C-alpha cells in the first residue's frame, strides 16, 4: 500500500487524511514496511441428514501473521490514550483465532406451512504478539437466530441479531468501545413463475446502537484537525428502521 509506505507528513491535518481504517487517527508511512505473510490452521466438522434439513457445522481456526501491518505512536512523548493521535505504520507479529458455528433444523409441518430454525454464531480474537494489544476492528461475539416459514410461493423469516459489547479494543488506536445490542429483522418473498418480489424491515423496533466495526464518528467540528476537531469517543451509529423491497425477473 503506497500510503502505508510513503505518506510522510507528521502535520496532524495531512496525517489525518491518511486514514482508511476509520479510527480518526493520523498516520505516517514507513518505506521499509514488508508485506504481510499469514499461515492459517483450520478444520471443519460438518454433519447433516440425507435431505439436508438438519445440519450442524463448526469451523475453528488459528492464524499467525508475520509482519502484520499495525501501528505505533509516532511520538511516544505526545501520545494520549483516549484521544486521536498521529501514529506510524509498523510491522509486528499477530495472531487471530476463533470459531464459526452454524446449524439448521425443521420445527413443524402444519396447514400453515413448514417452519424451521437456523442459527449462526461467530467469535474471533486478534492479538498483537509484540505488544499484547488487541488488534483493531475485531468483531465481538455475535449470533443470528432465524425462524423460517415456507408455504406455496412464500418464503419468510423472522431474525434476531445479537451482538456482544465491544469492551476490548486496540489501545494504540484508541479504539472506541461499543455497547451490546439486539435487533429484529423481518423478511418475506413471494415467487410466481419467473417473478419474485422481496420485501422486509431491518431493525424493526428502530433500536439505537453503535456499530462495533464502524470506527469513530468525525462528521462534526473542525474535521481537518486532530486536536481541535470532533471530540473523541463517539462511535458511528447503526442504521435505524429500514424498509426495502425488490423485484427479480428471470427471462
């Protein structure tokens, strides 16, 4: 990445423009940066019945990254925790590990259609092995639980999204903590011959929440300055209640 290697200005306004990760900090490059090299060990357990209606899948993984491009304070004497700072890209060692779980099963066959359940759970942890700091932008533990319904041309779903609070972030990047949240989504579609109509409501109850991977909100104040700009500590909010519809035609 040319920015990671050759951005040279330590002036906060210019350094703040070299930011493509959304954390609000300024960045200075390092011409001697090396390319990242990753080795991953993973395994998958996959069980399902003959017709595929019941199933369970588990994939644990471990990744070790050599020359991971992280960041260090450009001036350790002026670095302030919990504030926007000027940082420098640096090669360090990192590791990531976690597990992905998913499954589905039928619930009932009634006069009102077929009912089923799907579940998905993801966990990942990333650590800088040189500093012990948490890697930036790691998604906290999250799950999706879905009640499905099918009848005739209808295919419907009621989904519950659960996300744990993000309390362990990158210290060097002053990553903002976010609270846990839950969302309810509704989806429906109807197919007729070559036509399918989709519609749904995301965040049905218009829940206010902050995106754990959204970074810092920088939309107000003197946005060209790290010190006099937007106050540190405001995360980017998630979308409110959203209605959508779509039309798909095959020909």
